[in-house]
């Protein structure tokens, strides 16, 4: 098994992603109108950068699984706002 595939398995099975909700501000209304969910792999991982993380998931045909994890984590963070 390729190293990035093993790392991807570790990240997905352990839910080791970081989600940051970036507010989108509408200056004409002077308020936040939405949030963008930003995803990163673990800081100590070769799949930390989102491009690398999603490319590895695509190559391993696990993109839907990673996207579901990201959506789930983003919704949990959003509820905490």
C-alpha cells in the first residue's frame, strides 16, 4: 500500500481533519452572510495541504468518503458558532 494511501486511511478512519469556518462578510449589509468551510489534514502529515489531501483521496477513489467526513465535521463546527 502506498504511503499516501496509508496516511489517507489514518486520516479518514480517525477523523483527523481540521475544519475552520471562514466568515463571508457582506459590507453592504454590514454583517456575516455565510461561512466557507476550510479543510486541512493533520499538521504533521504529508497530506496537510488541502490540494494534497483531496488529490490523494481522488487517486485512492475515496473522494466521496473524505467529502462526507468534511461535511459532517463542518456541520458540527457550524452548530457550535
